[in-house]
C-alpha cells in the first residue's frame, strides 16, 4: 500500500509504502486534526507491527491492516495486522478524538475482546466491528462479530451525531 499526503493540489508532503512481501489492498484513509494519517486495508504479507493491539494469523490468508502514520510520514504511531484462521479484511475506518473505529469481514477466528456481542463466527463471512486507540496497545482494542449463516460484510462505518432520525 502506498500512502501519500498532499499539502496543496499536486504538492506532495510525503509518500511512503506500507506492506510486506505479499499483496496489500488499501481501502480507506482518515486525517487527524494534527496531521497524522489513519489508514485501513488488508494484506497477505507479514508487517513489522508497532504497538500491536490484537493477534494476527501466521498463514498466507488475508489479515486486516490498521495504522497511523505520524504527521511527517516518517514513522508509525501504530501499525497492526489483525486476523484469524481465514481471510479477514478491514474495509473502512473513521476517527473520533484519539479512537479509530473500523469495520470489515472475518472468515474465522478473528480476535474479539471481552464482552463482545459475539466472539464466534456464525458461518460464511461475519461482519467485524472494532475500535482501537490511535497509538494501539492491547488495552485499547475492542472488536465483535455480527452475522448469520451466509456472508455478511461490513463495508462502511459512520459516526452518528444524533439519537433521533426524522
């Protein structure tokens, strides 16, 4: 995955490659107010994690990738490859303060957190929804699964700013 930040039209502030020796797919990017860049995707390679929050598989299947680049693009505040025994993907992320919220899909064995709505796969692909601190760490990681017997995929996540819809 290549992540770049432009200061103005056609003026590159920084660009950097994120990935390993496998296939990486970039799905979403968010910008913190202080210039840091959060990103989400999936990949088959092995990344050098920074402040890992959750376990990853050791096979060649897809695992979700979450990360936060510092504001100059010279290092990671957080980089994590998250997954279980099957193909796991992170499709979208959003930020609120210092928390990254994300969603995707899991085939089997995705790491969930204590008190999760569901910690086991219901068959096929299940939606996975989670959050983690912008600096990672296992204490900040939360994730749960949702799904039925077929394929369920989390495609987008959005912060809701009201409690009533008209």
